[in-house]
C-alpha cells in the first residue's frame, strides 16, 4: 500500500503515534516505515580497533536512516514511533546545500527489544531483508556475549561479509587476527 508524505503528515499530526487507536492508521504508519527503510535504511555491523577492549576490537551494530535536512521530519517519525535511538546531524561544509541527518539506534537492548521485533513482524520487501536477518543474528550473538571471544568475533566478521556490500572484513585480514588464529590440528 503506497502512502504519500502528505497523508503520513496528516495522520501524524491528527492522531499521534502514541494515541493511535485505529488499526488501519497504525498499519499505514508501519507500512510507511517498512517502505522507507527498504529505500533509505541500513542495518550494519562494523568491527573497529579499540585498545580499551580485551580483544583490541569492538563490534558495533547500528540501524540507520539518513536524510537531508529538508526531510528531517521523516526521521522524527522513526524516533517517535520506536521511542528509542537518536537523530544526529552530520554537518556538511562541501558543495552540498544542506546538512545530513541520521536516525541511529546503536544500543543492543534497543535493537533487540524494539527494532528487531518490529522488522521480524513487518518484513522488508527488498534484498535488505537478508541483511536484516544477518544483522538480527549478530545482535543475538552479542546479547549472548559471543562478541567477547576471539572465535565469536571471527564468526561475526564472517557474517558481516555477507551483508550490504559484501566486502572482506578488515578484522579477518588483520595481521593480529591471523597471528592469533588457532593452528588447525592434523
């Protein structure tokens, strides 16, 4: 079901997501969120060097929607609907006419209790669904603390390679990781 921006704004201001009682109106907002995420959203997991962690690496999952300043109100829909995450500004000083805004959810708890259940109930309709499934699996691994062991981070890194642009993980290419990798027994 296609919903135009004016209809969404009308529903937004007339009823407010917090008090929506009509199931059809709530369904329209949910369908809009799925469609917007299919087009503009990203489920990503990165692995960064972090010398303050036991392994020297940190696993960093996030759900992100990015828009120009003129469409910032769309990000507010996500923030108000999910009641988690934050909208950040990425100020631009290049030849673009507006700053970029990002709605981000990074908390494992918020991802696991709010974002993942929503997209499990309301499936994405593009190839992004596969990325979401891998993302949800990784967040589950993290909630089980698998990201705190070298073998867990290696497993997560292999899963990350199947997401989004499908490029090889820096973690798996790291000389530290190669040196620490267990030698196969014969």
